[in-house]
C-alpha cells in the first residue's frame, strides 16, 4: 500500500447478517476487477462485524493481493453448507426455545443448552481457511493499518471493537462502545458472529461476548476512530423497502418471527441510521467556514462515503431457496412467516451464490462511483 495522507485513508466497513454476508463478496469481486489485477489491499482500515468480520479477516490475511482474498471468499461462500456452520442442539429447535430460556433462569446446570444451535463446526472452517498470523505480517509490511472485529460484551452491554494495527493507534471510549487493541484470534471471529440465542456466547479473557451487531449504535465510528477519512460501507439489509401500513396479521407472531424481527433490527436499523447521520453531518460541515474547520475548534470531520447495499429484498430472495434449508429446520422456519430468520441462517450454495451475483451486479451499476472513490477516473 502506498503512503497516503490522512485525508486519503480508506476504510472498509462490512456489516453483519449471517448468510447475507455472501452479498459483500460479490461487491468485493466487482471492486477487485475494477482495480488493477495485481492490486494489493486498497483499504487502510478494515472493520467487520458478525459474518462481515469473517470476510474482513480474510481480506486482512491476503492484503498482498486483493483478488487472492476475494477468490478465497468466493470459493468458501459458493461451496458453503449449513453443516459447516452449525448443528441443532436438539430435535425440538425453535419449538424448545421457551423451555431452554425458562430452564436457564431456574438453574445454572451446565446441562441446560445455552443456544438453539451448535456452531462448533464453524471454528473448524475458520481454522482451515484463515491463517491469522498473516495479519501482523501484512501490517508490518505496510499493506494494512488496522483490522477491527466488533463484538458485544454480555456483562456490560457495550459494543467492543478489538483491533490489531500499526503503532500510534489508541484505544477509545464512547457511549456504549469501546475500542481495545489486541491480537485478533479465531475466538474474536466466533464471538463477533455468535447470533444471540441461536449461537452460544464466546469467552475471551474474563468476559463473554456475542454478535457484534447487538447494541452497535454507531458502526462507522470504529473505522473512523482508526483513521479512515473515506469509507466504503457494504450493508446487507434484509428489507430495503417499507412495508405498507395496512399490512395486517391475523395470528400472533411465532417465536421464529419474533427472533427474526429482533435480529433484523440489530443488523439493519443501526447501520442505516448511522449512515444517514454521517451524511447529515457531512452536509452540515459544508456550511462551517473553512477557517473554523482548520482551527480544530470542532472535532467532526467530513467523511467521504460510498455505500453499496442490496438492490432487492434479501428476505424474499431467501424464500426462493427455502428447499435448501436442512430438513430438521423446516419444521420451525416457514417461508411465509420466517423469511428474516431464514435469510440469516440459510448457509447454502444456491442462496449464497445468488447473493454473490446480486452484490457483483449492484457494484457494477455503481462503477463510476467506485472508480471515483478509488481515484481511478471514470
């Protein structure tokens, strides 16, 4: 990576969303094709949350050549299956959620399941494909300034961003969010992607952590704290459009509907709201005299922002691949009532390949914006 001024430091923000994160890889493939074939990682700061953290780590491990990292991710997502990610804790699955929760409240017995799904297969996949010792080597070579992985601390409720980076970066604290330097491990990735209730919490040092999207009120703050002044955000919103107010429900929501609604709020609302705030702040700063901005009397800075997010409803797309869902899950997840949850856990080839294709096409539609963002002309 070439030396750059602070104002040109590029950050990549990869949000969470379970299987939806395959979309991000399609976007990254298009970007890799628009840049020179031998281009190294163009992002000074890479910040990932939940499944986006897994994609972020892969790019950091292969920072010497962007296309190599992207091809690895393509191979993984195009050949993925649910049994590489999780296995059910019991045959009752979502139907036993209330029993599991009540049992947990009544007893500290270690036999009580701590999650509906067992994601231990995922650690094997991560250990096979991600050699995390490469991250520091790439930082030392100047190919990367920092990688951050965001988790949620169950004991405090704070959003914790663990980062590994160059010297000179400092820890930070903000409202319900903190940044802590440390070597990124597979445990950090497992914790960041531990969907609440579905997957068990992960212990790191003396704390237990879960999915980083939970209570992540300001996703863009992490790459900005680490020095990014231009930011590419790849979202994975499940539903871009607004449902008509006249939509009605004739029966109470199922547990899977409620769980999907809660998880969707964590993954979608915070990122969309944060990006909107960032745009409003940029617009407001345009009206601040340049001499005041340069005098550092205000701490806010203009952040060049490029957002790429799904052009189609991911939840609806997921229902088209419902037949890929493992049989033991179909008793509890229905395409007409649980499409949100379906889109989160449908780690199957057909669905993930369709997301890759959508991401690739959506990025190419924004070719001019991408070239302008990377200063490649139009």
